[in-house]
C-alpha cells in the first residue's frame, strides 16, 4: 500500500475541526430524534371542529368546562373548551380522578357521527409552574 500525499488544505487543525463538526452533527441528530419521540401534539376544539370527519382518530386538548362533568358507571361525559368552541367527550366508565372542572385535559379518541369524541385515554394537562401544596395561583 502506498502512502498518498495529503492535500495541502488538510492540516491537523482542519482535521480536528472536521471531526468536531461531524460529532456535533451526530449529537444534534440524536437530540432531534429523541425529542421527536417524546412530543405529542393535540388540536384545540376550534381546530378540530369542521376539519375532522367521523371515524378519524383525534388528540384533543382543552379546558374542562365547569358544570360539564357527568359521571356514570357505564359512560361519563365531559366538555372541553378553548374559550371559543366546545367539544363533548364520552369516556367508557368513570373518569380518571385527575379530570377536574377548570383544569386542562388531553384526550385520545375517535370522532363520532354526532361530533362527540369517544375517548380511549384521558390525561391531565398542567402548567409548567410549581406550586407548593395549599398554595393558590396568583
């Protein structure tokens, strides 16, 4: 095997710089892939109404309207709002304890013929501000 001469523009410094740039690009790619796995997007009631057909899978997020929670053993209902549009959500059985009036919630489900979302999962949506137990919001 013969040693080919290195081009004049490749110095030890440019070789290190190239290696550093390749490593940074690899780390950035890993970061984007990891962040994409953890993201979950939802649509608001205003975005959902008029753009979703019956049978479509949906992820809906909104605030639980006060007075809208109706719980029963067979099926419970709740209404989510974004302040402009309201969407009723049905859930098989009792709602999870985390669902409260005036709190945010995200549901995964299917849009029904009647415009009601039949939810498979309901999760609590919360703010990023920590409050100690018993502390009231400003």
